[in-house]
């Protein structure tokens, strides 16, 4: 049973550290033209804070029943699944792929000229085809800056929740299983 504790501790550490490093190297899942350093840094920091909070509260966790700890770990996994699916859904809706170019990241809602042009051309892809990727990128930056910023914050929140929820689940189980083996 000692090996289970080691596996869970290792898994929680991996989910606290590896995602941020992976984001820095590959930019996986980071919206186009967003800061990979910001996404990676926040994931790293929140993963480590999660593990530190679990370690700081280990006596409380140890006193909890296995049933209560399991329930909280399962809630963490459910939160992971909801976060992952939400992120994939939003990414699919708000990131418009552009042939042989960088995708364009659209805000949740459009303002000003962007809104007018979208209603005129009917779709994001038609708009990009008509004006080109770079002109649409500039238009988004000029006319929908606040919605784009709020959309980026939402993406960042959901993105970090994917990894923090797994770190929490594995860390919680690691703390409880290490106490039961002592």
C-alpha cells in the first residue's frame, strides 16, 4: 500500500508542475496571440499552492473519513471533466482556424465595427476570407478590446481549473493514503 501513496504523491506533483512546462514549450491549448508565459506561470503557481495547502491542512485531511476524502477527490475529478469540456467547447467556438496562418481568437461578444462586419458577412470565416487574418486581428484589438480581455480571463480561469482540480484530487488522496500507511 506504500506504493499507492508514492504513486498518488507523484501524480499530484506531476499535475502541479508538468502542465506549465508543457504550455511553455508547446503552447498547447493557449488561445492564439495570448501569453503562453502567463498561462504557464499561473498553472505552475496554482498547482504548487494547491499542494502546499493540502500539505498545510494534512492533519485535517487525515482526520476526515476515507469516504469524505474520496467524495472530495471525485468532486475534483468531476470539476476536471467539466472544465476540460468547457474549455474545448469555448476554444472550438472562439478560435477560428486560418489556412496556412495563425488562428484568430475572437471574443465572446463583439463590439463596434467587428459586430457590424460580422452581421454583414454572416460568419467569422467569411470575414477573415474577405479582409485577411491580420486585418481582422487588428479590428478585434481595436473594437473589442474589453470583451477580448474578459474572454482571455475566462479561458485562463477554466484552463487552470483543468490542472488544479486534478492536482487537488491526487494530492488529497496522497495525503490520506500516506496517513493510513503510517
